[in-house]
C-alpha cells in the first residue's frame, strides 16, 4: 500500500500556516504613504491610526495627531525633534535619554524599551542619527485604545547635510504585542500557535476521511 504520510504532513502544514498567517496579519496596521520630506522651514505631522502624514507650518491641534517631526528655529536647527502628542511616545536611548533610538530592520519594539514624550534625532553633531541615515526606524508606543499600549515603527531617512527628514511608511500592532521594526507581521502569538495546531489536525482529519471512506 502506498505511504501517504508525506502528503498528509504537507496538507496539514499548509492549512495551518495559512490560518496562522491570517490571524497574525489581522493585528498589524500598516500604512505605506507617499514619501514625505520636511525641512527646517516646516514640521511633519503624523496621524498613526488615521494613516496620514502632512507638512505644515501651523501648530498642530486636535486629538488625531500622534507625532510632530521637525527642526527648531534657525538658531537650533541642528536639533531635529520627534515629539509625541496625545498619549504617543517615542523610543529613547537608554543611556542619553534626550536622544531617540535609531533602530535597524528587525529590531524588537516592546515594553522593555524606554519611551519619552519627545527626543532629539541629533543635537549639535551628537546623537544616534548624527551623520544621516537611510531606511532606519523610530520606535513608538501609543497609550490609547484597547489594549492601552500599542507598539509600532516609523521608517525614515535623515539628511544631516541638507537638514531634512523623509518619512516613508509606518505600522503598529493593535494587539499590544511586540513588533519588529520594518515588519508588518508580528511574531506568532500563543493563540496563533494554537490555531496552527488546530488547523493541522483539521487538515489531517479531512485527508483521512477522503482516503478512508466508511
């Protein structure tokens, strides 16, 4: 009799991965915006949950704005800032707590990081972003909604010579789970793993019924 064990395993695994993948993606909100650049004459406002980013010279108002990114007056233009508004916080350097962290792809953003209401990207040739950066990440925490704390990232470039910041995309996890910078799919949760196992068993049972009719 032909051994179908390999086929059973394949069917069950594919069914489980598809189900778990769908469950994992459901908790992450990703916004791929048109690249938006702000220089030292403007500020950039981010509405994380609304998925919008705008340049303006006006002072932000309203509860829908989560972050303001920009430079200070001309006398301190070497102090680009990332400012959290309305319960939003930015990931900070654990040693120099006035500097924002500069995250690489796949760095973990969770409750183990230090978060502050605002931080400098660079201060007079010092800071994690000094010298400029391309496709690096700022981590953030939103203290609103359910769950109370949600983690996410903003991908951006920093032109240290031309004094400009370009925001490219951002994402956050509505479940409150940790999120890797640059990732739009979270690490599998316990619930997702349970779903994976259940889907695998379902696929196995269906295969047995098809191949062993009563």
